[in-house]
């Protein structure tokens, strides 16, 4: 395995992780243990992508959900780890599909090792996550997570088929980000509730909290692609446009812009690339598309916050409130 083990990942020292710091340390240890493989390349690529940074929000949701309901067992650590593996496997596959060269400011695994090893190691991580589901020992959790994997895959395929298509509706856009991003947030918080023997009301509240948090997170991601700082984000401004992805800022700009402005954006989406980046940036600002996207993200965050009324007061619930607000205030 690479010498920089996942246990040293900076995410575990974030203020958002302070309330569950001991649990996160256990998750990091479990990640290292579960990455063990008889094939060195599997360990090398898995360790590389898991240790490449990131906020570890999905495992954090598991830990906060369980602790907010007073859970005192240890299966939440296994659950948090396997959900991180599921997420990591999608990153490996996504970077191959998108032909990405940079993620979080680092060379992507497919750029470093090639597409085939990245895809196969992604498959390994998915398989390992299902092995760990068996260890969790809940048929209901297996049902939720196995269904989530199908929805996530559908979301990714939907996004792929939408590339270069400027006629995507806003409803279709939201269906896409629900599948490719929000679904795993939702599954993380819901399965955490199940492990903690939540009431039906609490389980539904945590499920919706994860869903709305995931939607807010993706909306801000799409917003930052047109107004973020490239160095802070670890990727280039305009990457979505370069790939021909019709995200909400572009959809709103086409709706509110002049016919000439809408035509320019449609052409930019169809063609991909960055030839029209400056003109597109000017249009999304002038039409209020960025403000609109931020407002939608804020609405989702408020919906997430409203769900927390079902939980008892605790430092864990407080952290979940902070997390929802941080999702829309972030710059990376």
C-alpha cells in the first residue's frame, strides 16, 4: 500500500468532524484494514484515491445520524466505511468516463495508472463494500444500499446521455443530481438511523436531511464551476462547460437570457470545450443564473435543517445544522 495511509486524511481533523472524532479515527483504521488485498495494485490505487483529500461527508452522515440517536454500538463504523468505499468507487469510474486528469488538485488515478486499472479497482471497492454490508447484518440496510447503487448508476447514465444536450429541463437536471449525488447522502443518513433503531419519524427525517443536503451540495458544486477559485477547488473553472454538461446555471441563463444569449449557450453546450467560456460567464452573471442557483441551494439547505426538529438536542444535531449551512457557504 502507499505509505500515505488514509488514516492521515485531513478530513478527520475538520471542525465538522470534532463531535465524532473517535468514531472517525475508527473509520480510518477500518479503511486501512479493508483495503488489504493480495494484489498490490489494488492497494496502491485504492489508497491513492481515498487518501487524496475530500470531506468524507457521507461517512460523516452515518456517524452523526447514529450518535444523534444515542447509538452506543460499533456497527456504524463498518457502515460508514463501506459507504465511503461505495463513493470512492464511483469517483474512480466517473473520472474514467469524464476523462478527467485532476481531482482535488491531484492527478486522477486513471491519469496515473490508466483507465482499465481504475475501473477494475473501482469494482473491487464496490465488491468490498457489499462484503461489509453482510457484516453489518441488516437485510433492510442491504436493500436500501443495493437499491441506491442502481439509482446512482442511473443518475450517472442520465448525466452521460445529457452531455451536449441544451434542451434538458430543470426537472431532468434535478432528477440527475438526485441520482448521482443526493442518493448516497440520503442512504448514508437513513441507514445510520436504522442502525440506531430510529422511530419511523426520525428515520424519514434523517433520510430527507441527507437528500436535501446532497442536493444543496451538488447545486453549489455546479455554481462554483462558474464562479469558484480553481486553486481552491482543485479543478478548473469551466470544467462542466468543457464537457458539455447542461447544469442549472446554464439552464437558467438560457431561460432568462436574450435569444442571442440563449443561442450562444446552446452552441457552447453542444460543442463542449472552453472557446466560449468568457462569453458564457458573462451571460450567467448578467441573467442572475448564479444567484438563482445559489437560492435553490439555500432552499435545499433550509429543507435539510427543518428535518432536524425530529432529533433530540445534542452536539451531533448541532453539527448537522452546521454541516447544512457549510454546504452552501463553501468555496471548494
